[in-house]
């Protein structure tokens, strides 16, 4: 006799069930500004850790629930534009970028120029988009605080020398946060405006490892939330 469970008892797969690479950042709590990054690969149903754990810094005021692949969570802080918090949840990893014209990464790559901006003005039609000022016009990027060639605009700042897009708020919902990246840190204790930052060698290893055919995702969670959601979200063992 075959037992068939009612439809309501069969748990729907999470949107990242197809992913075979996962970058996981865990922190000590919502207000923590430092965390630990680990990487995993999935074969079948099981996640296996690969490489060494690495320290990272996140938003200067901690983290808050963001808008991505994971379902909304009503309990806990919610990500807003300008709050200095990194979005928590599960997110697609988007294109890589950097100051050089090319990079050996397998990920789609954008060589940045002095006219590239990420628009963090929530009243703009280009909110949360990477745009070229030469194509959209000066007015379209007016007020944006995210010129991507920070070395040119901010006296040699190397933060975006290499990095990748964390696809938070991909539909550009107004006021819910924009321009979230993984990039290079200024120091091991300097919090960001909402991104996740790390040492140069850690980012270089990530870009060499990430494979778009494996549909990689980025996870950021306080440890207590990670433990709570581990089973339901099919995350690697805490």
C-alpha cells in the first residue's frame, strides 16, 4: 500500500532548490557588523563545505530582512534605504564587476568606467540599477552616491576593484534598499553602507570559484535565524 500525503503536507521546494553553490554569511545578531563567510556545494540533496571560513564586515548598523528569493519574515528589522543595514535572506548572485576591463571569473563581468553609477535615489526611475551616465544622462544619476569607479571619484578607494552584485530588491521597490554588493573591505572592522565586504584574497577566490551554471546564491542571516530556518530553507548544516 502506498501512502499519499495530502497536498498541504508536501513542502514546496524553495526557489533556490536548483542552486548548487551557496555563499553563506552568519553574524552574532541583528546589530552585529562582523560575520563569517563560508562556501558550499550541493550534490544531490546535501550541502558540503568547501574552502576555509573567512571574516567579513557587513552594514555599519547590522542587518535587516531584505527582498530576495526567500519569503518575507515579519519578525525582526526590515531593510530600508539608507539604514546602514545589510539585507538578510537568500539572494541570487548577479554579475561580477571591477576596475579592470576583464576578469578571469566565469560569472558575467562588467568592467567599470568613470561614468558607471548605481542609482540609490529612490525617486529615480533607475533606482537600484547600474547605469552609464553617458547613456542615461547626467540628470538620471543626479544625487546618486554610488559612482562605481571609486578609485577615480573617491581618491583611490579600492572597494569596488573587484566584487559582485547581490540581487537584493531586484524589482527596485522604492525605499527598500539599493546597490547591495559584495566588495573589498577598507579594514576588517569598518562597517559598510549595507554591503558585505572582505579581504582581497577572499574575493579573488570567490570570483574564481563561482559558476553561473550552478546558479549560485548568497545567504546572510544572524545565527539564531539560520538555525531556525535551516530545515525549511534547505540550508547547509549550521
